[in-house]
């Protein structure tokens, strides 16, 4: 009987009114984007002039589970042309493309900023949208291409600056890729 009392005493001495357990978890966060370019077209653009794509522009939706910022890059263009990535006017067989996330429908050619290259889409690098990049400075963050919450929708517009001259006189295609990054 003395033996049972000792065993009972030892068991009670090891018990506590609280304890902890540890665990691990990995939260998956995705940065995903869907772009719809409802009939995105410029139509006929005279050499040496600029034009904004027709309405309704591109719809860019954050389909991921994280706040996202968008990056833009020209990823395909006519082989005979080069991409002008500075504020210089496009020369022969050279074009420039500018972009804006904006609620203006459509924005005017003067709304795009080509000095300082804020709104110029490059082929040499991805450029991240910000408060002044690919944006009308006076508009709020809820229409710009950064800090986009899941399911949020932004409108994206383009301005095409035509070459000063070209031998390409048929319809040409330019592709811009929109990248989503966790913001």
C-alpha cells in the first residue's frame, strides 16, 4: 500500500494546470493578375503623332490572395521597329508606348507624362507602377496600379507614339505583359 501511495504522489507531482504545444504553418500568398483587353486598338495613326487606345481600355484584376503592385514591360513588337524608352521623340522605325492606370475614360494624350519617363513602358526592364508612375498624380490610390487588394479592378490605358516614318504600313501588334508582385 505504501508503494501505491508513492506512485500516486509522483504522478501528481508531474501534472500541471497548463501546458503548451508547438506547431508550424506555412501561409500561401499568391500574386495573380488577369488582364482583359476588350478590343484594345489604336486604329490608324499618322507618322509622328500620338494616339490613345480606344475605349474601354484594359481591365486589370487582382485575382490573387495578396495586395499586389503591377509591373509593365513590352514583351513583343514588330521586328522592324525599335522601342524608344526615353523622352526623345521616336525616329524612323521607332515607337514609344506609355501607360496609365486611371479612372479617366479615355485619358487624353496630354495626361501621359513622357518627360522623366514616368509613364513610358520599356522593353528592357519591368517598371513597377506607383503613386506617380503609370498614374495621374492627382488621382487617389484606388485607381492606380499599386497596393491593389484582392479582387480589385483597375483600368489601364495606353498612348502610342508613332515612328517619324516607317516602311510598315499594315496593322502591327505590340504586346505588353502585366506582372503582379506581392505589395
